[in-house]
C-alpha cells in the first residue's frame, strides 16, 4: 500500500495531482479524465490553489509521483493513486481489485511506476510514436460509418452479380435448379422432424423456390444494400441482408460456396450488432458502437489473414516453403487479369521477394491489430496494400473490398477526421438512444470466440480434442455458414488444366463454346471483371482440378445437358453460342494445359496464352442413345 498521509480538509470527490509540465503525464491524464468523467478532479501541481487546499501535502512529494487525495482525506501515491482514480470509472474497477487482491501485482506495478517516472522523456517519445497525438480513448462513429457503407457496397455487388446469373445457375431451367433441391429437402423433412430439416437448410426458399422468388431475394438484397449505404435502418437492413444471402447460399449448391461468400455472411452477422439501431441516417442520432462487436470484427480480420498464412505452411507445400509459389500463381489462379500476365514475367528474385512480403503481411501484421493505434494503422495499410495487389492481378469479386472494409475498423475517428468535410468533424452521437444491450452482445461474443477458436486452430492441420460441448455448438451453428475457417490457396496449383467444351452435329466438326471470362481462345486478353463474379467461369476452374482424379461433377454433367437442350438461361452465361439456330446433337469436353506466353511469343503471335492438348475429359455426350454417327 502507498498511502502516504491524510489531509485535514477532504475534497468532495477524489483529486489527482500530476505534473502539468510533463508531456507524458498530460497525455495519459487526458485519457484517464475521459474514462472517469467528472468523478475525479485533475489538478496540475503547478496550480497555486494546491498549497491552500492541501497544506499537508509537500510539493516535493507531488513532484516525485502523482498524488490522489480521496474523499476521506487519505492520500495515495504512485501506482495505487493511478488505480484508485481509474476505479472511479465502473468499468475500470477490476484494476484496483487486482492491485489489492492478487499477490505480486502491487510490488510489480509500483516498481514499474518508479521506472517510468525516472524515464518519462523516453516513455513520452514512445507514447507519441505508438499513439500519436491522440492518447485519449478513441471513438469509432466515423469508423463505423465507413465500414457499414463498404459492407453495403460488398452486399450490393454480391446481390447484383448473382441476380444477373440466377436463372442460368439455379433457376427452374438452370444448371442446378433450386426448386429440385427444395423438393428433395421436403422429402427428407417428411422422414425427420420439421425443425431438423429447417435448421439443416436455413433458407426462405422453404416458402418458394420459384424463379420469381429467387429474383425477389436478389432484388430485395439489392434494395437493402442501398438502404445500408444511405444509412437508413442499418441494423434491420443488415439482418435481412444476412437472411437473404444465407437463403440463396443454401440453395445455390456449389455456386455460392466460396470463402468470400462465407466471409460476407460472417461479417454481415456481426455487423448487425455493430450497427446503430436508429431508423434514419445521421451521426447525431447514433449511439456509440459496441466495443465488444468492434473487437469481434477485428478478431475476424485477424483470423482471415493469419489463417491464410498458416495454412500455406501447414500443408507443407514446397512452392510456399521455398517462396516460388508466385511463379505459378499468376497464370494458374482462376481468373487472372491482364496485369497478371505482366506480373508473371517478373524475375524469380522478385517473385520470391513478393512471396516473402506476403507472408510477412499474413503472418505478422495480424498481431498488430490488437496493439496501440499507430501500429494498428500499419496493419490496416499493409493488409489493404496486399488486397489491392491481389485485386490488380486476379478477379476475386468482392473479397478484396470486404477485407478492406474490415481494415477500416482498425482506424478511429481522429484518423478519419482529416479526410472528411469540416462540418462533420465535431458531430457527437446521442448516447441516450436505443443501443444493443450487453446481455446480447456479451453472450454472442462468448459463442463466437468458442467456435472460431476451433476453426482457427484447424488452419494448423493438427488434430485437437476439443470439449464435446464446443464441438456440438459448432455442429449446431455451422449450418448458418457464419462461423468459418479461412485459408486461400493452401496448396499452390502449379499447372492450369482448362476444360474446353465443344458441340457438333455430326461428331466430326466441333465448335467451341466460349466463356465470358475464363481462358479459352488463346488470343483473348484476360479481363477485369471484379467486383462482379461470373460463378460458372469460377466453377469451371474447380472442375478442371478434378481432371485425372475423379469423374465429372454432377453439376458439370447437368451443364452439358442444358447445352444439348439449348436452354437460353444457361446459354446466357456464356460469351458465344456456336449453335444459334438449334442446339447441337453432341457435346464433348477436352482438357488443355494452359500457360501464359512470354514477351517474345506474344510479340510474334499476339497470343496471351499457349496451350497443349492433354486428353478428353468425358466421352461424347448426346441426348440420343447409341454412339455418334460416323
């Protein structure tokens, strides 16, 4: 204990006396003053009133350390004075409890206080380096404003992109009709309880899986995204967005099963409880953002980035371990851009250097997420830089935008004010309005942390015996697709097989079906299509990875059948239809090995790709029985 005396005239509330000439002291007092509000009076020792108010308190004692004069007249010094003043704020009372009750805390903190007091100049420098000019408790009203609008944009692109393809993918005449899937689900539900069936397939398509209903979900998602962007009823809009996108994901089979779809659902679910509850736009109406939900969203960003780095090493892929993965990545990724062609020409030393930088960002910067503000800014900048590089060289739809939205949460209002109009800078939220209560956000945090700790551990590729309740909880929640593990490109694909689909009427002359964005014609320049995602083109890349190892997927055979039927909804997903008058009698799929050309080859031929025939992918298909005519 460091009680050092008693004053004859106790103050009406605790008074903390500090050195007003010390920059270090002034910075941290400003933070403590914000936490304790008007519960504590802060007075610099240079104030002439101290001598008259507290004559029993020597000036030399005040110059040695901070002094707290309590309401009972007791005087406390050094670390205990700090803890007692902070304990006047209800959410900081735990610090005084630890100081008083936990063995070893008192002597350690007092020793640390004396060390800091002797080196205040150095600690003032480090404070300025780590926190800048804003040591006070940060606010995140503008941060939330920016995050929600970026999230709204991600939702908008996701729904608009799917809306233009939904008929060909999962419509009644699409590749994998949602109505057929729901018919099977209803048959399964008759053999089980209705609750089990609905929980295993949480989708609004139980009401209807018609084309008009699918369009209504996409249209509704588009409109709700705009409401979020304009700040109108953000929390209810985000709740419906999550439900609509989950409903479409469940019935879209393979076409909405990518990691960014899972990331959008998980981010969207947490954002519901992070968003303000007012109905109209305007910062003046907002309550402060939930710190619990802010932390969970940052935890999501940490898991996304750190797991992406860990999984590359945990799979023992030699190209990641010897830093040569990027010599393959640019040409073997699903939908490269034309910039990827140039990136593929870069020398080996630069490719290895780029891979090392990527690992530094994915494995190192995530830990800066939980550090002081300036280090968090470095993390935000580094991850954003990586996302921009990925977006320039590959079409990953809204993934990069969504990750950058999460990076925005590493900033605070003080950092954003310099980039916004001056009339907004001094706006303050209304703390008296409705907000998410802790009895909702705290249990949610416990559930999220329990389940996502398991999913993060999965990136290490190690078998862990988790407690049965955690495993059961994950099993229950996994159907929502909102508690996920991450890790893109765990094993680098070193070749690029491409499936070329051709049709014929005589089994002799074959004409190719050209896709809109995936490689086919070697003269076709890779394009930018993000944030739009051509789901069929993407799925063809995954289908090509099955070459030589498995039979074609059921969706692929269904796709070929739709081409034989000449279904307009499916043909609309393609760039060209070589049989505009009537569908072909036969369809075949062949496999080619694709590589980018180099500068000399492109200069000579004008081709962006070069390809080599590998083998047929599947025997000739026809709606008729019997072999093709010869």
